[in-house]
């Protein structure tokens, strides 16, 4: 797998989790035909990440399928490593494993009513140990060639450094263009930088910003690591407390017409991103945003022309 195989523009979505397998297959096949370089999916409480990857890979022929991310709190390193090898063997060069797991702490907690296993209270050390454990799993089956690629869900400087040192690169989520420039500076010129960008394809500014604000609020209020990251980038209480400010909302979410989305993609690429995956936000998040995905399909060709 190379940066070229990712393409400049991909799709990122949670929506597959709520759809029956047949519908997921149909959508994935259409996204491939639309020309997207990579299809990213999140892992929450729907499908297990490796099963989801298998479903998407069997429904397509060329597109890269990327876990963004597979949570290390959900499976031990042996299970992760052997599943990675299985997918790498079955679909050579097409599976990208994103690893993360921000739910840290000394005790198991609850998220949306679900028990969440703790993975420790030192995220950098936990991730390093997890990578060591994956690498140490013996090979008892076929050895994939080429070896599957990995990226880390890195935000802070130390995790970005670990991503550059130990994996193919980083997959930052919920970040403005300023973070992309910082990540490139920290990781150097060779590590892959695949950035998630939330978008609202709506020219009604008031309606689009309201949807964007709800998205941003959900993360800065419920995800301490995301709030810490935007604070590192210069956003303070005035941008966070009492609801996200327009400045923070506009930095995290691009909204407007296709040209507006294209401008944001170009900004990330100019700042050092190799790949930008678009998460389309709509008022019905459980539904597949097929009309928006179709409308945005030409962006990959536009930004590389």
C-alpha cells in the first residue's frame, strides 16, 4: 500500500453500523465506482471493526478499506494481530489498520450505557506496549505480502511522534488545518498523514452551522482528549464553555457548497496532509448520505488536477 493507493480524498463514516449488511455492500460498491480512494469506518457499538472491514473488502475490488479506528480496548493484541494478518492475506494491499483507544483510566467506565474497559492511564505507554505485543504474536498461518499498514489515531505531539516512529503514520480526527501543519512538522516528511474532515453540504449557512455546532459540542463536551487537543491549538474557555464558539465550529467543520468543501481539502493538503477523508454530517446520522457522497465524488480528481 502506498500514499497513492489512499487517494487524495476518501470517505469516513459511522453510518454503516446501523445498516444491514446488504445495504452496506451496495453502498461500498458504489463508493468505489464513484472514484473515492479510501473508505474509512468508525467502531462504536455496531459492527466489530474487523468484521466490518471484511464486509467492505468483499463488497469491493480496488478501494482501500481503513479502520478509523479499531479500538485497542475492545480486543487484545493477539486478536488484533491475527485479524490484521487474515485481512492482509485475503486482500493484499487493501486493508489499512487504524489503532486507537482514548478511553483510559484505572476503572471500567460507562459510555451511553455500555461498559467500557479501561486500558490504563498512560495512553502513550499503553499504545507502545500494544504495538510491541502485536509484533510479538507468532506467525502460525500465511504471512501476508505486502505486510498490512498501520496508522495511529494521534493528536498530541508525543503520540504523533510514536505514529511516525512505529507505524505508517497518523489518522487525526476532529482537527483543524492548523493541526495538520503541526502534525506534519512533528512527524517529518515521510510519515503518512490521513486527516478526517467533517463537512456539511448545505448552502444555508444558519442551518449548516447549527448542524456543525451540534457535532462539535458532542466531542468537546464528552471527549476530554478532543477538548485537550483544541486547547493545545489555542482555543480556550470562550470557545468551549457554554457551547462551542463560531470560531471553533468553523475550524473543525467545513460547510457550504462543493467548492467550499474543496477549499478546506486543499488547505489540509497544502498544510501537509497526504489524504483527507470526509465525514458528511446530516440531520439523520443513521442513514447513509448517498446524495452527498455522490455530489462530492469529483473532489479527488479536482484537487489533484
